[in-house]
């Protein structure tokens, strides 16, 4: 009898992770938190260590026809630092593994690493090692980051409470709109190489896609304000998807107000130009790498005047209800349509 075969697409990314995690358990006393959060947590004695890894694969996560190598190097570091930020921690060291095909020159690899060095300088981390290999096709980048956090400041995904305020840093949807504009201009160029890119006035959303920032500034400002989030996750797969993770792991529901979602003017205008709903881009776009977090209502005064933080809703005790309160005073379920 032939062995049964389950397609990965039947499970999806998170179903696959859950399947692979079955039967795994931490055997070492210093392994505090394993699979299921933005970073693994390791007991270092006086504080916790944080460890996370991300992969970027050509043709899946980036297109080198419009993605400068220097920006790609910067992004590879920034998205890993974002995982440490989402635990309310501070990054310290990174290692980088790359696999290259023979179409890449030494100068091209140096350009990639210039971006990595710039990100390491911006986020105050050391690049301390890694690995290089050949690739039969394309470019593969794997970055691991190690960080630290005081034990009384660590923030997980599964600790949100009913009536907590739901907050997000920065603005949403820009990275997705930037990507759609770049893809559009690539198609125009392929159809007519004499056409010039039409990207004037769209610099911000292009930057959001090509050179995102990890929001360590918000982590430091929350600490300075004496505010410790009750839960946190970074917005990598889209606000809707990541909010659903926060709710399911914490056993709570949420109510998000459409008119409170922070959307930059360039994002809004780009979405309209592309015939994409701006709210759809904000909820489901992904790759914004903003911080989505909850705080007690008693901490509202600590963040209310911070222009980098928006209160977009609150958590409820109805764990199966994650709702969007629309401008038309309707409440509709939020579903995950982001990256998978």
C-alpha cells in the first residue's frame, strides 16, 4: 500500500509548525520558551536571553530585479532585530548564513554586507559569525539574532488580558503598497524597456518595503515611560494575522476601530491608485515590522502623547470574537488574509 501524502499547503505555515512541534519538549532547565513566540527564551541567570532566526529566499521573499543588495542586507538584519523588539528585549549579536550562485560577484556580496553593516550600526549589534555556501540557483540568506531582556520586562504573545488597550507603532500597509508599486513598474519595464519608473512621490512606501526599520526606538521609549506591555508581537504577516495570533494564544478577543488604524497618506493614495482598499492593505499587507502590543488601561497616560503609538482598540473576554468596528458602525469578523 502506498504511503499517504499530506501536502504542506493543506496545513499552511502555522499548521506545519504545530505539526512539527508535536512531541517536542524542552529538556534543559534554562530553556524557558521554545516554539510559539517571536523569539526563544533562555535563562541566563540574572536576565533572559532571546534567540530568533529568519530566512530570506530569492524568488519567495525578494526580487533582485528591483531590490538593491544593500537594502536587502539591511532588511535581513532589521527583520530579525524586530523579533527581539517584540519580546521587549535589546539585540546584541547576529550571525549570517548565505548561499550564492555563481552569478554573484565578490563586489555584489560586499554590497549585500554593506547593508548588513549599516543595520548593525543602527541597531547597535555585532555581526559575530555565520556560514557561506554555494547555491544551484539564487540567493539564500539566514540570519540569527541573540538579545537580552530583564526578567521583569519580558513580553510574550500569550499574556494579553481582557480590557487591555490594543496599540500599534507607526503606520500600516505601506510595505505592501510599496511592493505592489514595484511589481507594477517591473511589468511595465518588461513590456517596454524604454519606459521610466513612475515612482515620484512614492518614496516612503518604497522605503517601507525595501528598507524597513525595527522599532527599537519604541521599545526604548516604552521603557523610558515606565510602561511594560502585557503582550506584544511584531507585524510581519499583516495586522489581522498577527492580532489573531495574539488573541488565540492569550485566550481573549479584540475589537479594532477602523477609524483608528494609522495609514500614511502615501499608503492611502498608492492603494487608491492600485485599486486596493487602504484598510485591506493595513489589515492584511504584512512586512510593516511595527509592534502590536497591549497595555493596561491604567498605563494610557504614559503613551497617549507619543506620536509613534496609536491606540486602535481593546481586548475583550470573548475569545472567539476578533472584530473590526467599521466607520459605518458595523462589526465584522477580522480574518487572516496576510502572508502564510
